């Protein structure tokens, strides 16, 4: 059932022992939503905790430092920034069909939860902020840091067209509440580990242009992880690089998995719908940023993807 | 004399035939201030025009397309985002001692103008926005695009610690007035010309670390401009790259001039005051971003600068 912010807050007020699920291969928005909401529920005296199928990258440590960890049997399950159950990753089977509430901003949400609060905002954290306000919880510095992180990371630091005046206004309110915008953005956007800096150089060198230079493809192989000392966790920042070259309309990043199959990320400008493109390969996402998994080698993937891009650009 | 926004607007209301000066080697903030204010004055029925000592990079074309160009003898001279007269470049001599009003945000402003409106905001465009509101001019899309450009470019797209909640709020208001944030940020931050992409690769390859990896130096030589087909106008985006490597506290970009002398840009984090550092070499700027000119070769400059950095890091 589709619900609004008011109803969502009312639902949460009634509940206790709340388990919050975030999507696999977690990013700043899902973690910001999860830990932001968790802080708020704990402040209300409820028991709550956040789980994720994958290891949470170290840089997000400030989202949950000092957060008490409660052990309890969950009475209510919330998914945040999760468009489909399978995006929960390996833990999807455990919770499939049992999710009471989903707070999300993906137009592609499959309505898998009993209650869905869906607003097509730039970041799901915008909606979680409204829910927390409606809950009557004061947004303290910890909550503000969490939610600001989601806003900033899902908009490329307020860069993408998806960021609205409302996004900026909520960011300002979070900064009033103590969000450390300078530090958060430095961690998320300014700091390259030495291993990532090496990987980035290799990735940029791998860039090839297709379709009269309208498609750019970066490939990240297992060999490149070895050579740079980097790993898949550090590849998030590579995808935006693909569409930065003048004239490129579709940017593709193909990452090789240890088993030789791969994952592709798409970045586009307004003319091409990245979600539609990913859908052709059973993936999904946003109009300008999407992804899919491919059961084939990097070379086969590139050939197949470039061909499909050619059709989209016609 | 120091004045406030109200007094500044009152002064401008009384005047006509207004010449607006922007700083040499222009950036988005000085041009955003200049053209934003010019649009507003023209809407009031006044004659006004913006001049700059250097050629304005093409990407800023949208700031003044369709702006009528009036020829008149100036009765009132305004400098925007200009900390010292010599930053006007080759035209400084023409106007020295004759500047009636300066609207600026640099703590290092030398109070060279008859009237100075100085607010230590993230971007001078924040103050120009307040002046335009005080003038009673409605901020239309053209004005909003100009001012948003200044806000965004001077904060690294709202990334730096210098951006305040007020900066975000003004950005939101400008977006309400029609500022095309997606397009502007794409032009300013997402689009690399092919020549710049080549130059950037060469610049990153030139990066060397000093002082136990706490200082990173990039050098851009005339040979690199030749090899890449790029030029000095495209080097603005290089400086922020220097401080992105984990552990680096001072990032330096040294650009070789055609005559073999050079210009250095500094980027730092809170611990080191970049303006103080630049001051040692007769330069200036902001606490985290500054620059100076050096009458020596790139190699001599690097040696001298790294030595001074060593002292600053003690």
C-alpha cells in the first residue's frame, strides 16, 4: 500500500524492535537513511538496528560510531533506498515477503513491501528527514551527518540535475543542525586512497570511445585490482568519469567479478534513459544512473553493451 | 568606507553609466557577479557593461548571451570579487584610484575602493544576490544562472567547508528563480574537453609527493600544453586534484608561463592557511585556496615552495 510521510511516521511510532535493511554494495544514501532513521528510533527509546549483506566501507564509519548495538528479535522490518528485494543481496531470501515498510525514491520500486513511502526525490534521505521531523525527533548532529551524507552522495555533491531546490533546502537545514558538510564531502569526494588513485589512472587509461565518440567505456579487471592494490569497494567513483568527456552521452563502467562475469554501470545525460538501458539487461536504476549484472566476460559485455547503446542513440 | 548591503543598493540606485570590472584570469564568481549585477542594472533602465582584462573562456558564454552592449562614458565604477587593484590585470592602471565601489568576499581585500561591501561569504555572488534583492529587481532566470554559477564554482560545487547553510539556501532560491543547476554544473564540472582530458592525464603523471607525502606538487609546462593541445585557460580544474591524495595537506600546482616564469596555486585543508603561504611569495587568496606569481623557472619554484611548505607543516 502506498503511504505518505504522516502515515509512515504513525506506523513507526506504534512499533518496537525495528530491523532496518539497506541495499547490498551499500552507498551513502542507503546507509545515511538506515543509520539516520536508526539514531532517531533509538532516541525515541525504541530498539533498532541496521543490517547490510556486505561489509560497510570504512569511510562510512562516522555514520554509526558510538551507536549502541541491540540484540532483539525483530517485530517490524523496514527497507530503505531499496527498489527491489533482490537488491538486498545475499540476505534477500531471509526477509523476502516479510518487509513491513519501504522508504524509497526509485521510480522502478517493485512495491514488494507491505507499506511503501515513495517520493521521487534526488536522495531517499530527503524523505527520511521528513519522516524523522514527523516523528517529532529533534535532528541532532549524528542524524544530520547521516542524512546530509545521503543527499550529497546521491547527487554527486549537489551537482546532478536530480538535485532540486528542496534538496538544497534540506541540506541547509541539516547544516543548521550540525551536519559537518566540509568533512563529509572531503571524505566522500576529496580523498583518494593511494590504491584508488592508482586504480583510477589504470581505469582512465582503459577508456575507449565508440559510436562516433558518443559512448565511453571504462573496464576494470581483476588484474587492475591486483596491480593497484585496490578492490571493488573503491570503484564507486569511477562511473561518473565516463561521461565527463566532451560529447559523450553514455558512459559505461564494466567491472570484472572474481568469477569472470561482470557488472556494468551506466551514466547518461538527459537524452538517454539509463534505467531503460539497464532494463534491457535485467538491471535498473535512475534515469541518469543505472546498473546491471552480466553473465559473460568483460570483452563480450563491452561488445553487447556498445551494440545496444548504438540502438539507443539512433 | 565600509558599507552594508542597504547602503550599497542605495548608492547604485543613484547612479547611471555603470562600468563593472571583474578580475583578470576570470572565474565563475567574478563573472557571475559582474553579469548578474549588469543584468539587474539594465532591468532598472540603467546603462551598464562588464569588462575583463582577459578573454572570457567560452564555457561562460551563457552568462551574457543576448546581453545588449552599450557604449557610454562611465560615471560610476564597480569592481566585483576583486581583492586588490592589481588583480584587475593589465587594465588596473586605467582604473587605479578611480573605483567607486567594490563588492567582495576576500578577507585580504585592500580597501582600494571608495566604498567597500565586504562579506566573508563562500562566494561574492551571495552578496550580489542580496544587493539585487535590495535594489528591488526581480531575479529572473538570467540573473539566477549568473549568481548560481558563482556560488557553485567558488565552492567546488557546494563541496568545500566554506559553503554555509546560507550558501545552500541562496542556491535554492536561485533554483526557484529558474537557475539551471544541472546544465551549469555539467558545463563547469562534468565536461572535459578532449584537450583538457589529455592535459589532466599529463598533469597527474607529473605529480610528486614531498614532506613525507604531506605535500603534492603538479607541474604544468608549456610542453604539456603543446602535447595536449590545451592551454592555460583550461588549467582551473587541476589545482583541486593536488589535495585529493590521502594524507596530502598542501597541494601545489605550478604552471609555466610562456616567458619561463610561473604561477603557483595552493590548495590546503584547515590545518594550513593557504593565504598565509601565498603571502610569503607576495600572493594572496583564501584560507584554503590561494595563488602567487614567481619570477623563476618551474624547477626553482618547486624547490622554493616545497621548502616553505616544510616550515608551515612543522
